[in-house]
C-alpha cells in the first residue's frame, strides 16, 4: 500500500526547516510576480537599496544585504548593461564609484515595489497584519542574534 503522507519526524518543529519551507513558498510567489522582468529576490533588494541610497558603494550594499562581493559584482554589471543603474565617481572620494538608479531604473523599481506591495498584501491575507508584524519582529530578533553557531554541547560527537 502506498503512503499518502510521510512521517517527517522532528522536522515540522525545527525552526530552520520551517523557515526554509516558508521561504520556498514566499519565493514562489515572488518568482511568479517578477520572473517576467528577469528579477530575482536578491536583485530586487539591491535595486531598492540603490534607489533609497543614491551614491551607495557596492561594498556597503554587500555588507547590508549579506551578499558576497563576488556575487554582487556581476549583478551590478548586469544592471548597468540593462540601463537600470549608473556608476559615478564620488565628489568626496574620486577613487570610489557610487551607484545610482538611472531614470529607467527609477521607474522600473517603482513598478517592482508596487508588485512587491501586492505580494505582501497576499501574504498578510493569509494570517493578518498583526501576526505579520509579530513575525517580522521575531525574524528581526533571529537575524540579529549574535551567535547561531553550534556550541560544543549541541554538536553530536558520535563519530
């Protein structure tokens, strides 16, 4: 007889597992809304940060969004090729290039932000604005946690 459900053991109670499952669902909605513009979640984040922080340095974006510089560089180059951003030498530091949205990039980001807002509204309908706020607050606390590395007591030394 074929099983209809699998016993997932402790997985449904594991925070990491459930965060990943939630991410998969949310990202599926994101991709449905943004794939036609060839925009992935990290790219959206980078464009928003550039738009909100004209002249921002790539290194600042990298640090703020936890994107490796080696992954950010081709993304920035792609945005430049697509005419969404431009690099300019900064007046206060002629060695550095700040990133700015182009006029087309500004319009594009505004369109993407409207789509993101609609996606968020669908998520809110799933459990309500108050619970969304609580979830965001908890995720901010989790993200800010200083030490998520396993300590000696939690590592299974059975080998």
